[in-house]
């Protein structure tokens, strides 16, 4: 991967590698764009096969955060941190406090939070060393329920667009991945009367959901071919690709996973197949909307109201796609890019605050 060429092509600002010998902390922070404000994006801990794979993930996720934050109407830019390691072995107080010190060294250009394999408890350790962390237990707590709420209202908006009604009662929804976010998505859907089918590579997640809700379980590789109204990916990304698209029997793709489309062209293919795609960074913005409220003075009612606005954001995306005869993924990009460009012009003159 030619990193400088990639950064130049997609407008990145920084790519920072860091290492702590004492704790074995190895990580990469990517800052994509800070036009709207400091870069905000969570810290993901994953046992990446190579350093190149980790860097590519950090870069892709950071750019996604720029678009997510812009589309959600937040005054923050996009960034992401990935840590390389086995989450079952490397975690400790010292490990996350070391991370906090590296975040602090960026002097506020980047603000972190929890993400895959990191928790509110981990962020409490990070907070001991930096002022630039959100998603804390003492304020907004676990963002998963808010991400799930956004996905739920996003599914309803997508049903409104596709079927003329936003009710999910009686519809069949296939949820891939029922961890922290997926569990709450299932809860919302079941409570409204949807028929839910789930899959997960983690048996403990399946056991928890099946003990609490009446759902059907299928094998992980069977979820794509389930005959359903909505396919809801809530695991890792790239599940919409050349191999899975021919298997899809859904009418809507709407879920919490980041980078659902393996390649940009897959959004066009979904459109050609008549499948409505809810752009991932629009529908899954509930978590970041919630933690952003910490920066303003946390109010759970205000956070909830803003997460519910994802419904209207998606309808706006669908309207742009219809009027301009483009895919919904391109429509979402245009909506986000338009806001960034406008704010760049508004903020071109210096005003001391």
C-alpha cells in the first residue's frame, strides 16, 4: 500500500504510528479531515494479520468517520485508532493508560472513544492520561444502545421509502451479528412485531439473544441467502461483495456495520438489483451522536432526539438519490461533502473565540 498516494487521493491529514515497549501497545491513528472540528473516532482492538492491514483499516475507518460526522450534522471531523493485538491477552490498565498518553500527545486534534473490542471501562483508563476521550461510564456510557436505536429508526425510514410504510410489524429481518449493537437492534425489532432471523460466529451472543427473544437462528454463511425483507449487517464490514450480492433475497440492506460495501461499485450493483441500501455511516451514527453530546454537556434526552433524526437524514439521502438518479451511497457522500465544503468556506476567515 502506497500510503502517501492513498492519503493524497482521499485527502488525509495524518497517519501516526505509536508503540509502547512496556505494555506492548502497538497502534495507528489516522486523521482524515478536521474542517468541521477535531477528529473524533473510536479505538478498535483487533488481531490484524499484518501492519499493512491495520493501516488500511485505520485509514478507511477514519474517512468513514469524516462522512459520518458530517452527514449527522456534528461539528467534528473524522479519525480512527486501531490497536494490533489479541483482545483476550493484551488488555490492562497500563495498556490503556499508555494509549491515553499517545492520544494526549495529539493535543486535541483527535478525540477517541470505545469501538470493537474496547469498552467504557477501558476508556476510563484512557481518561486518566488524556482530556480527549468520550464515551465514558460517568457520562454517556455504552454507546451501543444509541447506535442500535439509530439503526432501528433507519430501518423504519428505509421501509417507508421502499414499502410506503415505516412499520416493521410482520416483516422479516435478517440480523447478522448480535453483539452489543445487534442485541439491541433485535430487541427493537421484536418489540414492534418483526420476524427476526439471526446469525453470529459467537455462540454466547446467540445464546443471549435466543434466551431473551423469540428468533430463528441460521448458520453464519446462510444469513445472506435468507428470504427476508431487510438484511441488517451488524458485524464487521465488507459483507456486501461479489460473492454475497448474488445470494441476497432482501429488498433493503440496513445495518450498523462500518464499510458494509467492499467496494464503492457494490452500491451501484445493489441499486441495479432494486435493493435499497441505507448508507452505513448515516444509519449507524447513533453512537457517535451520543458521545458527541459529552462535548456539549451531556443530556440523554437531547442525545436521543438527535439519534432519532437519523430517520429524516436517511429520507433526505433517498430523496437526493431519486432526484439525481444516483445510488444512495453516492447521494450520502454528496450530502456529507456539501456540508464540509460549505463549512470550509464559512470558516475561511479567522475569528477569535
